[in-house]
C-alpha cells in the first residue's frame, strides 16, 4: 500500500510544470524602499533570548517605541522598521545592544546580502596596562589590530584627558573567541601584560570565551567518557573453521579433536540433583524433646500466689547515706523495725497504708 501511494505521489501534478508567473516591479517597489530604512537584528543566544520579547523590549529601550515597528522573520532574525533616518543612525551609533545579558547584533538592510551578512558585531573594549612612555596613537592601533578590524579609536594625543585606558571599537565575529590578555615586549626591551576589558559584556561561555552560547550548551565541549561506563570484557580467542579449541583439560588429557564451533551449539547439561529425603518424625522428636507444661491453670495461680507471699514476708532493708546496695560480703546492715500495717482492700494489686494515717 505504501509503495503504491509513493508511486502515485511521484506522478501527481503539483504545479512544477505550470509556466512561471511574472511579478512586475511596481508591486514591490514600495516595500523595497521601506526595507531600506530598517535594521536586521540577530540575537546571539536564541536559547536564552526569545524573539518576540526582543522586538518588544529593544524599541522601548531605544526610546523610539512609537516610531519603530518590530517583526520576527524566522527562528534567527528579527527586523526593525524605522520612520526616520536619524533614529536608525542613532541606534547604530549607540550600540552594541544587550537583551537578557546577551548581545544582539544589528546591521542595516541590504537588498542582496552577502554571505557574511550579520556574522560579526562591533564591540567597545578598553586597553589597559600600556606603559606610560609608550602610550601613543600608533602603539594603541598596532596592539588593537592584532585582535580584529578597528572600527573606531577613541584616543587623541592632544585632546584626550585620561590615559588610564584607551577605548577602541573593533569588529568581532559572533563565533570568534575573545581574548582578555596579551603579553607585549617593546623594542626597548621592556615588557608588559596588556589587558582587554569588553564593555557591556555580561555573560560568556567560560569554556571557550565565546559570546553566542553559555557554558551549559557549549557545542565545542567534548562530553567526558567515564571508565565505569566501559565494560572490561576480555577478548575471546578466535579459531578457524574446523580447528579445535586447543585447551588442555585439568587431568592432563590429550587435546580434543572436536571443533569448538560445533560444541558451541550444544548447551552443557548440569548433573542431576539427588532427591531430598522424606522427613522422619521419630528422629526429630528424639533430637528435640518436648518440654512439659503445667497441668492446669490452678497450678500456675498457686505458684504465682506463693511468690507473692514470699515477697510479703521479706523485711525492707534500709541503707545508710553513701552506702551501696551491692555491699561487700560480711558487712552488717541495720534493718528498720517492721511497721504495723494492715490491708485495706483485698483485690488484685493490694495497697498497704500505715495505721496512724487513717483515710476516709
């Protein structure tokens, strides 16, 4: 049935043989002009940045929410349509922009984009650690070029008021690895450790220093292989067809001529177990004699009352202060005179009260 359905689908007329439809330029001329005044955005970490929230948040953050319209293009890109050229250039000049602690790359619309469209982002970073005698526009440019293409250098030897750090804007690929330190040595022989501090950088992959994913979902990290997951199975010896196993028996017998291949198909049978003997009641009674029990309940009650009378006849012993009941052999203990007591109730659990304390 499935083969017949597949054959029918192959010969169905789905519209591929129909002559193509010509669309005149007048139908999309207005749209082309409208798209040229727009920005294409690419959130660098779509796993953490929801596209619908991006198109809602960024226009409000730019302060042009009433003059910008955002829309989602696909699972990777968004578009922001501007009403004026001034707003568009202002947003690009104040970049880069961050949403949910991750960068959003922005680039102006291109009618026929190249292969490298939106594959990089412009970042500001600060160069720190250059020795004071070597702080110049030429030395800063030479160091910054080792990273990436320089977009703008915010330094002028005549007008700059501080040289604690130098701000440079460079173009970085969204999949490139960031560098934070670099050893340098000047021609004079002095060396220094130069540090690079990236502005607006909130999160980064700590494994490979990239800005398009977090460390928990790093695609460059090879999962570890634990030795516990690998079974240590000894390699079995392989014999040719018709060759014996060549294993000597424990009794020193000769090699078996039977093929190991044929013997593997017949399971080894276990020896029969002997039947369990029937239980013998006479032997069990002889080994474990039964204990005698009391003949009646009266014997048990009589023994119980006798034990109570013995306890009643004993005198209560009084010990001196600091004396232990576990006395040594032969030590004399003073006994208290027997108090005149009489029973008040003749019921199970009899209580005794002294005569001089009468109770109602």
